């Protein structure tokens, strides 16, 4: 485009205006979110990724539905921000639900955008990260929305074991918006603000007559402690970003690459390794804390526990040994004598 010509300037100006329009968020809505500690979808992506590395895709896409009043409700991007960027210098693909438009509900175009990013991720051999805040399918688009979820699930399965898939849950998520995160490799939830359930408390009350709260039905604590659907519990959104970065620092980009090597520093030597001789008691009926054993074998400060609140009789996580990533599965004598029950077996296998 020749911006020196009148036509060029006009076209360039229109493009800039359209770009600004795609990033516009109602100020009052944004303030309400910030007041409760919640960022906008695009803000989350920019906070997570390396500075100036995000390249957005399909930012001008809009839905095609002309029924049930949706013809008058269109925003550029259609309620999801997608693209690629760098995280600690490594390429990742990412999508983030925009709950300020139709509650982040998924429609046909929305699903196509997510599927495109997932396809690009597996073609490039790079991790895909989903930042989820959605009420599920966009009911106005009917079967097209449900088909969109089927396309996403298909890609979840095909990507499993090939590239890392990480999901972070923000706010209430229901229906299809939680099926996909549940089958990804790792799910992170934020304390006191994120929820995962197939259907909400109101429908449970209507159908079964049972009174149940959001937290009891699908709160972050429930899924980290009881169901095991989530593996990590973040204190707030900033903490969730740290967890994603930390987790990916142990993982390869894909199944054909080695995990990142981290040069051990002078402080990497295990803490008081000589104490290993006395940590395991002679009396086999006396419990001890396996965490103390782990910290005295692997590089200091480099143990990242996965699912620490679920099935506590088994410890799982990542650590480094002389700078190389290793996975850890260890019985925990302090909990149920370290015996394997169903939950611990599922945790270890996963």
C-alpha cells in the first residue's frame, strides 16, 4: 500500500481505525473487571507473553448469525483473541476468551479461530495455551456452536502427547468451555474466582432440588482437592501467569525435542544431602516426609509439584538434576502411609 497517495492514506487510516476498534473495551466494564482483580482477554495475553512478541490472528473476524438479535451484536474478533508469541524466548500459540462479549460464549467463527491456532501449534510443534472464561456454547447459533466444540475436542485428542496443552481457568466456565480444559495436559485455576462445572447451581437446583453453591459445585478448591480435574491452584491472575511460565520451563516444545537445559548455578547443590542417611527411619511404621528426600536429591529450589492438593499419598512433579529436567513420582509416607488408592493411581499415571 502506498501511504503517500490520497487513496493510500485513506486506506491506511481506515485500517488503523479498525485496529483500534478491535481493541476497544467499554471503560466501565473494564473498570469493574479490574476492581475484582480480573484482566481483559488481550491484557492477559500481553501479561503472560514476552513483551512485544504477540502477533494476533483474525482480529477482524465477526460471526455470521442473523437470528435472535445477534445481527445487531457484532464485535471484531467475535469474543476470542488468538495468535502466537514468545514465552521465555520460545514460540507458543495462545487463545483467550473475551467474557465482555456474550459472556465469552463460543460460536462458529469463534471456534474456527481457536481451531486455526491449535492447527498452527501442532504444525509448528509448539505448545498451545488456552485462557478460558466462557459460559459455553453460544445458544443462538445452535448446532454450529456444538460442532465447533467437537472440532476443538478432536484437536485436543490429536495434540495429546505431541505438544503441551495448558489451560488456565478465569471466572465461571461451563459446558463445552470446561470439557476441553479437562482433557488438556495441565489445568490451572485461580482461587476464589474461577469455576468449572458442566451446568450451574441454578439448573442443579431446578432438576434435582439440591441447593449447592458455586464453590461446592465447581470451585477451584474442589477441583484441586477432590476431583483432580485441575492440577494447580493460583492465588491470583499474576500467580497463574508465573505458573504457566514455570511449567513450560520444564517441558519440551514437542515430542521430538528435548526439554530445556538450565545451567546449574553455584547454589544448585541439593540442600544438606548428608542428612539423607537419617531421613528414612529404621522403624518402618514411622512416617517421614518425602518432600525432604526430594529437596536433598535434586537441584536446590527446582522442584515444581503438580497436583499437590489431590491424592496427597502420592507426590508428582518436575525437578532438575544437574540442569536436566526429570519427572518425579514418589509415594508420600506421611499420607495414608504412601499407599496407592484409585486417586493416587490416576494421578501417577497422568
